């Protein structure tokens, strides 16, 4: 039972263009969402988060959009840079419940940004 | 400020042995969570500790255990190692429970 899904295993984008990474969830108890970037053999690096009381959050080149009715979120990276090439994970958790420390991760999307 | 420190970075163990991994959280962070990453299962939650108490546990067998010390440092132990326990083990710490910073992980190989 995969509660967080990233249906695109990979995405290839040209430098300077927009990268859009998508994530769907099924558990309606999730009310806080995070995006992480990860390189092989390293820990995930936090990028940006969003609470369910918002529908958009921006931080520099990164913007996360949340559509609660569709149980869908997306990460936009504009403009994309070659250094953005990595695996991107979407994660969700129930901040208001007793799921202490438990982030539920998607399977990840490999982003490749070509110069 | 120092990040989350995990030791050792790499470990090779034989089936049937046990292993202990260590995690030092960011100063001031009292919540420590552990995750296992494998190619087939992705990132899966093991357990979470706060003020030396386990508050949450994932769906792993009892061979996986952990503890947290009064200085918030945490250890996880895997007994009777199996080949399938080969994975990257990640620790994350948090102060508020809404932002989690991960360490670089310990790569465990069971042969």
C-alpha cells in the first residue's frame, strides 16, 4: 500500500527550462509535505515544505504547489540548472497525529538537467 | 552549525552477526528518526525517539531495535543479520517535528 507515489521514475530537462516533479498521496491524514533532493550514498537534503493550510510555497527557484482536493503536489524548479540533477523525493506526514517522526516517502524521480 | 552525524559511513558484516549504528543529532534537536533505504523498497521508516522514549515504530521485525541517550544521541541495532538487511541506513533529527535534517547515512553490506 503505497501512500505516496511519484509516478515518473525520471525526468529530463534542458538547462534554463522549468522542471516539474509530481507527487500523489492517498492518506487524507497527511497535512505536511516536504521535498528532498538526494545524491547516491548521501542523505536526503531538505528543499522546501508546505503545510496543508497553504496551496503554494516559494523559496528562490523552488515552488511547491498543493492541491488538497486532488491529493496532489508538485515541485517546480525555475530555471533548472545542471547542478539540480539528482533524485527528488516527495515526503508526507500527519503533523497533527501521533505519527512522530514518520515521513512517508515516494519512490523518487531522477531529474537530469542537460547543459 | 554541525549537521547530523552518522557513524560509521560504511560497514561490512557477515550473516548472523549483529551491528550497531550511531547517530548524533543537530544540537538542540531532541527527536531522532531512523530510515532504511533499499533499491526495492525505497525509504522506509524504522522508528523515532524523543527524550529517550520510542514514540513510533515502523513495520520491521524485532531484530531491529534502537535507543536514545540523555544527550539525544541515538543508536540502532540489528541482530542476526540477513542478506536483505543490506541497505543505506539514515538518521534524521528534528526540533519542531516539522523539519527533518538527515545525516549522510551508514552503508551496511551483509555478506
